[in-house]
C-alpha cells in the first residue's frame, strides 16, 4: 500500500462538480433543467406550496383548542396500592420504582377498589372518594 492509494474516509463520495462542460453530464444548466423557480439561485419552494392553489392546510377548517398548560395526571386506583406489598407510605417515587406508574408527571389517586392496609398517601392529587376509603382503612392522606 502506498500513500497514493489512500482515498478519503470510507463511505464518503466526492462532491458533484456541476457546470464543468457539456461532456461531464452536469454542464450548462448544472442538472437543474431550463427555467422555472427551481432553476434559479435561491429558488426554494416552501413546504405546503401547491403552485398557487390554496394549500391544504389553509383549505381545511380549523377546529378546537389545545391548552398548552393542561396538566396530565398519571392515574392510579386504590386497588393498585395492593401491588405495593407491605409498603405503607405511598409516594410518586415508590410507584415509579415498583412499575405502577410508567410516565413522569404528577400522580392522582382514584377510588376504584378497596383499601386493605392503612396507607400513608403522599401524592399530588387524591379524589375525595379515595381519601374516604383510605381513611376508613385507618390510613392518612397528604396532598402535595
């Protein structure tokens, strides 16, 4: 192997040399064809442009509103607390460690199911019915 045998890094092609004579195959118009917006310098067509026809995103009716400040809670039920085993203090970190809550964000406890253990619940939100069930089982509820 000689130094003259070396080429660039593998997978890298030499750039296309346009406008270097007719016989190169990319001479004269440099592969851009004749006339028109795309043949001009800086001639870009913006996304969604349909040649002067009203673009689809402007033809369709706009509907609804998406609140960017909406809080999405990770919802669990009282019956899910039985999967914790002997743990009595329920926190969002514990629920994530045990795999009951998968996503990040605040956690809300709803009332489906029955509480069998006296839990100390420290979550972001607790429904009034869930709070009543936990307190009836001898537990306590703290909302963060």
